[in-house]
C-alpha cells in the first residue's frame, strides 16, 4: 500500500464502528468511514464537529465547539483551505499527499518544461503540487465552486503568479476540444467520480465512460509523456480494472509500465493503516 506519512498537521486519532476521528491542524472532526468495520480502541472520543448521516440520505455537520467557517492546513510548502462541506468532506483528501510527492519528483527530475492536465481536479491538490514543482497546469472541473476553491489554494500556497488555466467544463467535452486544437500534455491526472454531471448537465458514469476517456487522452499526450495517474474512490472498482485500462490505451501507444496499489493513511498510536482508495499510474 502507498501510505501518506509526512502530513504533520493531519492525523487519524482513532477509528472504529464505522467512524474515524481526525485532527485537521488542531480541529478535531468525527466522520463516517465505510472501511472501518472493527471496534474503537479508545473509549472516549472528543471532537469539535461530528458528521451525522440522515436516514433520508446525506447528512449534516453538528459543531460541539466553534469550528471556523474556513481554516488552513499545510503539507510541506503547500497550503490548503478547509471548510466543512455538506457531504462529510473538508475539501481535501490528505491521503493524496503521497501522490503529490510523486508528481513533484517526476516534474523536477524531468529537467524540461512540463505541461500537466488535471481532470476532475476538485480543489486542486495535484494542481498545487504540479505548480510548486515548476510545471504549467490546466485545471478542469465541472463545478465553478470547486474551481474557485482551487484558486484559493493556489493563492494561499504563493503560486498564483505561476502558469495555470482554470476551466469550468465537462471533462469529456474539454478533452474532445483539446484533441481538435492539437494541445498536448506531458502528465495527465484524473480523479473521476463514480457518477456526476457536467457544467451543462452532461452525465458521467465511471463504468461506461472511463475507458473511452482514457483512450481519448492518448491523443493529447506528448510523444514523450511522463506520467498518467488515475485515482479512484469508487466502491467495488478493482485495481486490475484501472491497470487493464491503462495497458489497453497508454501502454499500447507509449510502452512503459503500470504501478497499481491501494492508498492509505496511518492511524495514530497504532500499526494499522486505513485504506482510502486506489490508484493506477503509468510511467516510462
């Protein structure tokens, strides 16, 4: 498993009974986690806010202390803005920090100008990492709110003078236009949801659309690409599915190999690792 271990301002304090207790730069949050099917190890949990699920679907945060409307967390030289969101999230997936490290290393070691395309880019963790490493970035998400949040993260990290384009658009339509325009990228990153809608109501279904999207992305890779990374949090989607898609598309055209694994976070005062998702990464 690829484990993120260098996030000093984020900790999983305990897990159990379908929940996790986390410290986000001193703000302690209690949230559901379907991966946690074993009992708690600590009998008393104290949190600043708890996310309670609704019987009708979704849920809401309940604050026990005065949680700020927004606050910041740092990973090495990167700064991210956090908020309590409606569907139990904070705007950041800390387990992705291990992927940010790989992105940064790949760009810095390339000794060339690098163009990065970040699809389903959310609040821009990977975009910030790529900018920090010296790449130019195109950041694409169908939600204007998420793109505006990404702009905040770039600015807070002191990178707003770097080369980045923010695009609010349906990912499939954007890639099709890039093919027609002849634009090329050295690194493509994507974090596709299980299901979603584009900026004009376009439907995304990972089971129906992922293969064709990756196949299309072949046409916007440079002749000597560096990396193609797919992250997934879709329940039931196998690592081998992501690997096979990359082998049938990117490896077929560019050679190289695929690394696939789970991604996880350490649990404090324990030798346990909490699984948080999967990834498959193509590289030369």
